[in-house]
C-alpha cells in the first residue's frame, strides 16, 4: 500500500474544556473529577453529545487546507466510536449518528458515507486500516477522512465507570479523570504543500496464544510483532 499524506486536520478546540466535579447519580457526596467541554450542557447525552463534539472538528478538517466545501462528490469517513459496556447498549445508535452528523454540517448523508468502528482504544487503528484498504481498492478516490469521537464524562458513562471503580472520585477511588474529545484528519495520495506529514498503515501484533484468564507475565511478543509490522510498512 502506498502511504497517505495528511492534507488537513480538525480537532475540538482545547480551550473549550475545563476540569470540574460531576455528581454521581444516587450518591450524595461522591463527585467525579472530569474534563468536560463547557460549551455543551451536561444534560446533552448520548448521540446528541457525540454529534456536538464531532461536528466542529469534522467541519474544520473539511474546511482546512485545500477546502473541499461545499462537497461536489462524496468523501468517505472512517470513524472511531466509543466502546460501550453491555448495559449501555442503547447509549449510542450508530445509524442515528450516521444520519445526524452530516445534517449538523448541512450535508446530504450520501455525501459523507461512513464506516464506524466501536472498538474503544483500538477503534482508531481499525478505522485507519479500513481507510487504507478502501484507498487500495478504489484507486479513483482522491481522499478520505479518518477520525474519532468519545465522551467519557457523559453522565450515563460516568455512572457506569463509577460502578466499576474506574473514575477518580474523591474519598472513594483513585482512577482516571474522564474527558471528551473529537479529532479528524483528511488524507490524500500526494502532498498538497511543501511540508507534509506521512501516515503509514497501522500494524497489528499477535500473541502466540490467548491470555484470557491466564496469570502469565506479559511477554511483549504482540508489541514486538506490531513494531516490526509498522517498520515494514514505513519502508
């Protein structure tokens, strides 16, 4: 596969977020430390919140550099979505998300065809790998967009993390600080400026056998395998 070039980027403006304390549903004095986008009210949850996070970042990626707006041809979008616990299955409806995100940018959905990946930490790599495969299979396609959106401080997810003891909650647990963000890159086949950044296809490592329910120490074989694959792709 030929490496792809970043021609534009878009990210939710960092100055819009700040640390705050969020109440836990059903608890009087337990408050989680979160970094929430202050421009979006806490009552906005689920797909609505993800759309409001993703739309400005995606618009910037389409508008920045050599702008493609207004779109005169479809541009495929490969998108990483949150990985959800089973009890939050109704939190994010991918079909509704795929319909509402183009509407938020005043685009017809057929001009922004999406492939979505709900794999959490690995979804970004999966989206990038799928984007590379698409460009390989469709040599006439000039460019694609890859990105992701997640909100770990949405109220339903904060309550779920709290139940699992994962959040930083004063007087209760010392976990991570929940946050939310969205970011996108537009990738082309050839550089559009003198200075450019190359994105190589991702490599996925494999372990010799499953470690599920195993107490064995990590061998590092999967990471080594992935690093060798990345080096091979970069050359």
